[in-house]
C-alpha cells in the first residue's frame, strides 16, 4: 500500500509505532521496522544523550530499514539536555523524528538542516495547524481514545480525523484506538495517510516489557482505563489498578486543592517498576481504550501482516461488494 506517509518515510506499510516510555527501545523499533512499519526509539527513556546514541547504534545493528526517534518536550523545572539529544539523533544518521508535548519550534531548524523529516503528535486541529505552520512534515492526530495524554478537548477520532482532513495540507496519521485492519481502513476513509499504534505494539512478542504488562493488556476491556490528573489539566489515560484508584480518590477528596505533590507516589518514577519488573500496581501507566480490541500477543510481523491482509480484504472485497451491489 502506498500513501503519502509510506512515500515520505520510505516504509512498506503505513503503520507507525509511537514513542512509548520504557517500551521504545531498539528491540521494539527494529522489530516494527523489519516488519515493514516505522519503529520509533523513545529518546527520553534513555538517561543521557550518550545513551541515546548507543541505542540508535544498537537499532542500526538490528535493522537496515528506516526508523525514527521520539523526542518529547516536557513542562518541567529541570528539562533534559534537549540540544544534546537532538545532536545524538543527527550524528546517528536518523532521518525521522517524532516530536510530542510542547511546540518543537526550538529544534526544528537543526532537524531540518540535517534533512530529517518531523512528525509531531497533536491532540487537536489547532495544534496540528500550528505544527504545519512551523514546518513539521506530518502530524500524528491523537483522538480522545488514546493512551497517555489525550489533551483537554475530549474529541474522539470519528470527529477529529475528518476535521484534520478538512484543515490540513500536510499528511497526517491517526492515533488512539488503532489495532487492526478495520482501524487502518477507517483512518484512510477519514483522510489519514496511515495510523500510529502504541498500546497494540506493547502486546507483541518483541516488546521489551515484562510479560505481566502484556497479559494485563490482553485481559483488559475497553472499560478498564481511567483518566487521571484532569484537575491539573495534564490528563492521562491509564490502565486501572490499585494505585490508580487510590489516585482518583485523592483527586476527589482534595478537589480544587489538589497539587502534583499529592499524587507523586502514584505517577512519578513508576515506569521501570511496571515495565521492567512487572509490578502492575506500582502506579499509573499509559494504556489506550484499544485494550478492548487486543486479544493476543503476536510478533510484530504477524501483527502488521495481519493488519494489511485485513485491510486488503475490507477494501477489495467487503467495500467493493457494496459498490457492485
């Protein structure tokens, strides 16, 4: 399948693995890229720019296909050394960067001068238009269904994607709720040029996370995610567990007096314990409502091949049958 996204990134299938904290290691990115999609290393999971450089080199040893690096710009008192991370990406010869969080305008000139294509993750049409204005090559449009941070507008993809198609001139991919061939065909029908999957890629054989994490996703339904940190306007969709329910009780009890410090035990520094050690009640971790559509743990190649086969059958048989009738 050829789309503007496959052409832009030099990939076989219009499927991107989004950047995910303590998931987007070289093993994950290489497996997705080798299967014909676009794998992404999560830059800030690496503790330093030197570590990121090493991770990029490891990924190059595992695949000769295109892969990207995610750089997320966080609102924090002690920001990472972003210039050093960007330099590691450029020096490593990476040609695709997924940016997320705050406006990436500060680093775009350096990335563009290095011939790097930039796809920015957005949760609204207005932010997508801003990304287009500052020179991003593409955007990933995240609907309210997504795991992680869905923004504060609460617009689901059935509305958000057609709105993006109405307004944008640069290509975009869908994100949030994406799992299978139906997801891809629906995204294409609404104007996207491909799709981005996060949660679905965690439940694969190559995902470098504890088996407890994969089992939790397979066991979960679409009813098992929660929205936390809404009072702080830093909403995150997470899989429910004891820590998450405790966090929600704190939010309810404290109301307008809630401060980040009140919930720091449930949200800060928990990813290594969950993703690496499998402590499923350690705290809040990002997971999409799409968990309700995930029932197995295939290899990345099995997953992507299945998605493309399903998409082909939907487009050329089911939908074509309606036209013939």
